[in-house]
C-alpha cells in the first residue's frame, strides 16, 4: 500500500509518501505526477522518509521525476 499526502505552502507543493513503492503503486505515483495540476512556479518536493520499501526495478520513475525538476528527499539519486 502507498499513501500520498499533499501539502502546499507558499511556492512549494510537498508530497509525503508512506508505505511501499512497488508494483501498481509505482504506476499510481506516476499517474498522480503526470496529472498534477499545480499552478506554474510551484515547485514539487517528494518526501520518501516514510517509505519502507522501493522496488529496485522501479527507481526509474524517481530518477525521471528528479531529472524533470522534482526535488526528491530521503532518497539519493545518482
């Protein structure tokens, strides 16, 4: 299971993820990210500190998000 809590303050939107990032939950995160409709100029941060497991084969999505300007916290991107 994966829970996404969205908070907005000033010019930053924060997504706090909890649970496991694997299987269909990766697809759900990708869908949420691609359908995101925040105003222009609002940065996105994704916090992974409460994620208990990330499927090694699914790190591609986090890497893509990081490359497109999303700040990923709680996970190191090479």
